[in-house]
C-alpha cells in the first residue's frame, strides 16, 4: 500500500547516507546545475535559520539503472534488495550541501569548481564565495571541530565558529518519503513536481519506465548503441524523434491515426515498447540508408530530422520501393523541406504526413492542402543564408545531390560527418566574395551566393572577383564549365560572371534551382497559398 512519511533529517545524516549509498538519484534525474554562488546562499540561509524547502524521497528496493550519483560522491555499493532513497525533489540543494560541507572540487560543464572555497566570514558571520575574507574559515572545516586548532588562541572567533557549527548540526531538513510506489508512479510524481521548474523530459521518464533488469533492457544504453551504429553513416536520431516513431508504430492502428505527443508516448505499454525495439531500430537504419544515398550524406544538412520518422515508417510497412513510390516520396520530401513544413506544429503534421506515407504504400498519390512557391522571386526573397535553417539545408541538400566537383581539378568534393553548420565554415564559398560585395554595398549571405568547395581552394581565392579567379582556374581545369554545372552555375556570360554582375548571377542561379526543385515535385492544384517560410532552426524546434 502506498504511503507518504514526513520526517525531519539532520544534515549529518543526509551526508552519511550519501556516502553509504543509501541516498542516490534515479536515472531520470536532471544533472546538477547550481553555481557555487547558489550553494553559498544555501549555506547562508541555513545559518540564518531560513527554511530551504522540502525534499521528496522515493524509497524502494527496486533495482534501477543507478549510474547517476550525487555529484562529487563515491558511495558504497548497495546490495540487491536493500532499500535506497532516491531524491525526486531537492537534488540541487542536497548536492550543494554535500559538495560544500565535503569541500569537493568537481567539474561543472567545462569549468573546474572548488566548493571548498566557500567561507564563513567570522567578523560578519556571512558566507563568502568570491574572495576569502581576512578572518574566515572554510565551511567544510567549520563542521569539523578537529580543524579548529588555529582558532584556539582567538576565543572570540572560536565562539563564532562553535555557534555556527551548532546551527548546521541542529538544522533539520524536512523530507517526504514515498513508500511502495512503482517506478512509473515515482516518475510521474517527479514529472508533476517539476512542472513549475525544469520539467522532466519524456526520454528520462521512458528510460525509467522501460528499464528491465531481467531481460535486460536499458533504453539509454540501447539509444547510445543505435546512435553509434547510425554514426558510421554520419547520422544520428534524437530522443524526441525516436520516441515519436515508436509511439506512432504502437498507437497507429485500424480506425486510429495514432499519436506522437508527450501524452501518447508516456502512455505506451512497457512490454510493447521493449518488444518492438528491434523492429523499430531496423526501420530507422533502413530510413537512414535511403536518406543518405538519395538525399543528404550527413544528417547535418538534412532539413528536418523528423524526416527519419517518415521514412522509417515507410520501411516498416513496405519492404519494396517502386520507381513510382520513390517519385512520390521525393515529392513529399521536397514539399516538407523546401516549404519548411515542420517549422511549427510538428507532432500534428507528422501524423498527417504518416497518412500520406500510407497512401504512397497503397499505390495512391497523396493530396496536399499546402503548395510551395518555386519561383526565382520567392527563392531570392527567402534565401538568406542560415546554415541551420530548413530552407538553407534544403538548398545544401540539393547541391549535394549534384555531386559537386572542385573548381580546380573537377574531382568530387567529399561531404561527411565533419561538415560544419556555421556561416564561417571553410567549406562554404561565397562565389562573390564578402569584401567585394561590401565595397559595392550588397549582402553576400544569400544561398544563391553559396557554393561547396574544399578548404584549401577557399583560402586561395580570397577576395578576388569571380571573373578573375574563374579565368585563372580555367587554365588549371579545362573542365571548369562542367564543374560549375554541379554547383547550379551555367554559362559564364549568362550568369553575369564575366561582368561580375551579382544580381544577375543570383537570379540566374535561382532560376536554375527553381527548375531543379520542380523536377522532384508532382504538380497539384491545392487551391491554397504557399506556406510561409519560418526562420526557426532545427535547434530551436527541438529545445526542451
């Protein structure tokens, strides 16, 4: 029977329980994020007798994936069947107490932080952390009377130390302990506690819910193994896309469109989730193979990572891909990517598009309620170069499909997992140099001004005008015109290269790109205006 026990615990007992392994963290807990300043404020609150809040504990003898320890601790191993107190709420406070009172030095993100350098100012009786006060004692020494020897000759300060030592040792922390709660109930309790703060992610909850020591099944380890496999193809899959895909597989049944929202994911049955894992990961690998071979050699330029979900679903339901089905899949890919469809409302649109995949599998042409504007004018108006935006990624993907060749020697340019999605990447060449356009008052950062070249050539071209460096390269590469075509650049005069006409170059290249996009789409009269291009990047869309 579930019950909640409210008790007060001394700080000393809490520290000892951490060292013994009795107090630990469930695997769905967040990482420690407090700063030394916040830890110092916590100690100051205790010394001033302020309430520091309730700690919620889940007591269980259920074996968990307990690789998360209290930061800075080296606890003893807990025997199977022995009760453990897992902190559901209060981790930041408990860890701060442990680090400060133990005087630990730990790495937080990229910084080494010494919590031993938090002092009690013996003149003001305030806690300091930036600089050491003249007359002070480390908080980690304050709670250890054996470290007071240097103050024995200064009775006034010794009284201050003794008084504040007693404040810490007498201080009680209120705890509510949940007993006889299942792991699912504990995870849900954790989620509800954190709704007002840093909310628990679905992946952390599903790691807890699906963990099975007997099978064994550990979602976090399985996820890492999957991404190691995908990494060999320069791809990966995010937590959210993985859970969305499995949710779609398990909830999409006859008479139901299924769902991939948080509520759908968290209601998945543990056994069903575990049983479908191998099948789901095979589908994902098939999807990645197809996307890598037909669209983008690396996920860094895939317009939306959610496309993996669509293609994985296709390969789950169909083991074959006819030329007609591929044409219709290509059409869907372009409409989603070029039209920036997943820049908002991803979950709902994903379910809608899964329906279109079903139609493609059944030999039908999906009907679309949205259209895309492939005109050069639209491309010019929306083509600001933002390497992490879907519209830019789509252009880079289409460039990669042309198998771009070097301007210098007509050899293929290698595009792999080391590709950098930054404006300053040495692989992105502004055909009209930045400084040249700056001098004539024009902006260089437009996708129609971007070509993909190798690092060494990019550096050698510098700020030269296109007419000059292309003329020089013609002497080294007799096939320069063929090379330029792989970058969607045609006749030198027609494209304004001879006259260094930037506007003419952009328009002609946009026209070329427009025609290329149209070769992958199947015309439909939707009766609707094209969707607006949103500026949200893939990173902004997937922020927790």
